[in-house]
C-alpha cells in the first residue's frame, strides 16, 4: 500500500526548542547541581511525532506555530532537514518560540514547558488545513495546546471520519477540566503510567497496569487506550481486550522523545492496517532505539532501523 493510498496524517501541536541540561542527580528546591552537558535541540511533541510518522513512510502534515526569532528559524531549518514540510508551520510576530527546559539524569528527565507561540494555534487553523489537504485520515494532537483548541479540532476531525489520536500530555493540573466532548471525539488515547493515574485522579484504584487501562477506558469511554510503562513495557485496552508488550533491552542514554517515537510508530502501524499487538511491538522497538540516542528529533528511527532491530531482538507478546 502506497503512502498516497493510506492518506495523510495531520499532526497539530507544539514545535519548540529543547534546552537540555544533563547531570548526575536531579536538583531539589533551592538546590544547584553542576551539570555534565548542555544541548539545544529541536523538540515539541507535535514535531517529534510528525517526524516519527514520516520516518515510518507515511505522508504527514505538521501544523504549528513558532516565533519570528532565531529559535523559530532554527526549528524550521531542522524540520526541513528531517524531511518534514513546514508549509503549515507559521511564524507569530508577537509571541516567542516555545521552549522546554529539560533536566536529564540517568536516562530520566523532568521539564518545564513554556509554550509561547505554539499555544496561539487555533482550532480554526487546524480545521482549515484538514479541509485543504487531500484524503486526511488521522489527526494527532497533544495537550501542549489549550484543551479548548484540541477539543474543537477533535470534534471537527471526528465528524470528517478521521481517526482522532490524543496524547494527553501534559495532563492539566485539574484533569476534570478535560471536557466530555474531547473524550467522545477520541478514538485512540496514548499516555504514560503517571499521566494515566493523573487522568483517573481519585477514581484510580487498580495497582496492575492492566487494571489502570481498564479504569481509564471506563472513565474516558475511549475505545483504545495505550499506556507506556518505561522499562516494564506497554499495556493496551483495545475494544475490551488487554494486550501487553514487554520492553526491549536498551542501553538508555536519555528518554527524551522516546514516548513520541512510540506514539508515531504505533499510529503509523494502525494506519498501515497492522493489528494492535503488531503495532505495539514495532512501537516498543522504536522507543528502545530512541532512548539510546541523545535528544528527541535526532533519536527518532526510520522504518528500516525498526525492522533491523526487530530481526535482532525477537520478542513475543506477554501472554495473558
């Protein structure tokens, strides 16, 4: 099946600069730590996810906003070098390019995101792009945009018959502010374990990942929920069935962008017609490859790398 036959995936959301400082331990409040390295790199969940979907061989349109500044020019150039069209990446003359200040320690990280121009993207702009392109088959969004923007765009895409994928990250401070209309429009929800628990809030009672997935399906009403568990693998609840995938062994450099590599590969697999377990296996491999590099965009693997990795590391799904 050619890319044209599969249609076009629309990814809308944040494109920003990652300011990554690495150290041997995470500082506490009021604490200072001497770092080991500092890197300025392209980032933003939408940019990373669009790049991964494109590297899986699908047609992708990225919609986002950057500032009319040096960081914005840097991002545009790097995205174009990665093979992503910047036709719908617009410059905001008022707001600066968004940034994510990342503290990386021992393969884990914490970040503070300042959306800047990225948050100025509107649902009308997203809808206009979906209207203008030929055969849009899916809309992928995250919560680095305002929830209201995501909700309106998701409802419009659902009415068009597009697959609506929500990466509910970061979860709002008050998860109950996510409107029912967004859940009703979402076909596929992808989060990590901490985000899943935050979405459930006081409703969270299960200890096992499979229980958390069931609870999240019940609470949200979304048909397919996928929860990434880091070194413990992945669990999905797909139309009533629990599917689990073990993690592949990896020498972790940093986990920045690994979740985006997973999501992009999983979405690509579903659009290609793969089963949920097949898509999960490929996505787990992409995540394992991504954590072995530094930064997000530069660590995202191509389809051929994923194929080669799976040949070297065959691993069946966990039996349930």
